[in-house]
C-alpha cells in the first residue's frame, strides 16, 4: 500500500434537481453511508474529487473527513455524464478498520515484453483483468501481480494459482477456481485467424433476424446495481434513501 488517500468533504444542503447548480459551480454532490448512521449528503470540488477517484478506484480505502468526523470508506458508485464522462455523483461506503470488506482489484502482469514466449515472436494476452478479494481496509492491495516471465510456448499459461496473495488477503469466493486462466500464449497466425473468424460472425446477416425475433436492445441508460463493497455481510443504504439523497 502506498500513502493513504485522504479527502475532506463538506456537508451539503441541496438535493434532487437542485444539485445541478452545484455542478455549475464546479462542485460534485455525493453521499456517505454505512452501518450505524444515517446517510450524509456531501459535496467536493471537482478537481479534488476527480484526483481521489482516479487514485482510489473502487478498491483502495479513502480516509474521509466529513464535518470534523473521520471515516474510512470505499467508493461504491461513480456516476458520470454519458457524453463528457465528467463525474456527476459519488457514493462512499464507510467501513470500520476492523471490518473485512470485499473489493474488486485489478491483476497486473509483470514482465510484459520480456518473456521467452514474446522473445520468440509469440503473443501473450490477458484473459481476466480483475478479481474479487476480501481483506481489512488497511490490507487491501492496489492490485495483484503475477509474473509471465516463465511463459515460453503456446501451451503455457498463467492461472490464479500463480498469483501470490498479500498477507491478510483472501479471494472473496471461498470456492474460487484457482485454475482460472489469467493469461494465455498464442501463435500470431492462430490469433489472427481467430479474430477474422470472430469478425465474420459479427457481420453475419442472420443477426438481424435474431434481433427482430427477440426485440430491440436494452436501453443503454438502464443501470444494473453494483455489488456492495462490503459484501453480503455489510449493510447498504435503503434504496429510497439513496434516491432521495441524490
């Protein structure tokens, strides 16, 4: 873990459509919720919050100060403008230092471009980029790393079994499949052929018939609720409260 990420939030009065005025003033509305207290409406300067969101993502604890109260929180949800991608609203899930929380962290490949396979002209592709883990907030890593230096032929691969978890960190799923492939090695010709085949399937005119039979696509503005950072054992805010607090 690097230096802890800190953020001071101001309590806000505006809610609902009135938060539009905050955004025009360069402020971002948000809410902090957690077990044992009512959700708190907050706001922050855009540039300050954007930097924290970029550094913390949804897996690194943020040390909040809200109305002189200090809390440790994970970012649960980040709403962005669909066109400009600017942050519109941030939801923080406050946790205790002793809580075991769930988080999705990225997997980084070490040694890209340096493996024997790549030196021989083969291609290494990452199969999965993130995985769910659980740990106390102070033990949550920014990422998991795994070396690909030992990859040599197109029969070699890296799996979750090759990933060394930091002390105090476990996979969120107690039955996690450690044979899940993280990275594969491919012959360039075979990879090109597979890509061409996939492109051909995508252009298959029969796809139009399938859409006509089963209806149009789901509207893109439909949002699927994300898994709570605290997992099943953690309390989340009531939906009515979240809606009202925006």
